[in-house]
C-alpha cells in the first residue's frame, strides 16, 4: 500500500500526493486521512475521480449562483414596484431583511451579501455601483 508521502516521492509535482490532498479538500471540505492506494495506477484513478467530482461540483455551483442571481433580481424588481426609489435602495432593504447591518457592510463590503445570498463574489457590489445590468 502507498501513502500520500509515498506518492510524493514517486510522482511529478503537478500530480503529487500534496496536490491530491488539496483537491480532496476542495471536493470534500477536509483533508484526507490515512489515504492508501494499491499502486500508482490506483492513485491515478482516484486522482481523476476527484478531478471529475470537482468539475461537477463547480458546474452545480454555477447553476446555484445563477438561480440565486435570478432570485435577487426578482426581489429588486418587486421592491421597486413596492416603492424603492432605485436599485440601491432595494438592495439596502434586502440587506436589512437578511439581517445584514450597515456595520457589517462597512466591515465586509457587499461581499457579505454575496455570501449570504449564495451569489458570485462581487455581484451585489457591481449592482450597487451601477456596473451591472440588473437595474
């Protein structure tokens, strides 16, 4: 059986046990513990499986972010219909409804709202600064 340290000693840097550990963490959120492989072929198969899982997760994350973006745009439109004078005011109302204070925004910027609403980083800031089409 080979450990990740064994893999590091046997493989080139771009396909090493350290890279496997990083990839595993990206996919599962924690480092692998006591990973063992029958041989380098088994390691390569597991490595490729992780790459495919990460690609699939990234695809789903893009879908989730697009859905979250659509929900935000609908909320902005609804609030403007209810009396928000502009997009910025609607965003402020949404932040308030989400429990995001002015102090939070001052500290973290609009990124806190991106995080809370599962949006791509920079989305709300671009909308607030009129650098986005969702107005």
